[in-house]
C-alpha cells in the first residue's frame, strides 16, 4: 500500500488515515479509513471506496472513477467547493492521470 497518498473520504471529504486490519494469522489488509466520527467509509487500492461489513464481500461504488491506463480505482485528492469539483488521481506511482467530476 502506498503511504505517500492521503485520500479524501468520498462522503465527508475529510482526510483518511492508513489502517491495517488482520484478515487471518498470516495476512492483513491495508486500507484507508475516514477520520469523521462514526463514518465507516474506507478506500482500498484494489476496490476503491466501500463500506466494509464483516463476513461480506465489499460492495463496489458503481460510479467509482478508474484510471484509463491501469484500470485501478482512483482516489479523491482535492475538493474545490467554489467550483463544486472533485479531483481524482490514480494510485499507481508516477501515473499523472486526473479525473475531475463536477
């Protein structure tokens, strides 16, 4: 997992923090979670933005932007409240693809 990125939550637009969750004795899952109190929103580099539930597969967000070059979910890097624009970036290092949604 990249630790040099700080995605914003797609619901609250607050900075997310890096987390590690134990999946089994030999495997952990790395992801980012929203810092808003009581928000369960998470961002994973493979699944994008989700609300994880124990014992269930993640339900993917249908309008989640994906990088055209890498096919990976993109994360929110900025919010322009004056112009009502949200900017998304690819999680791949050295990829400069940006998607702006209004």
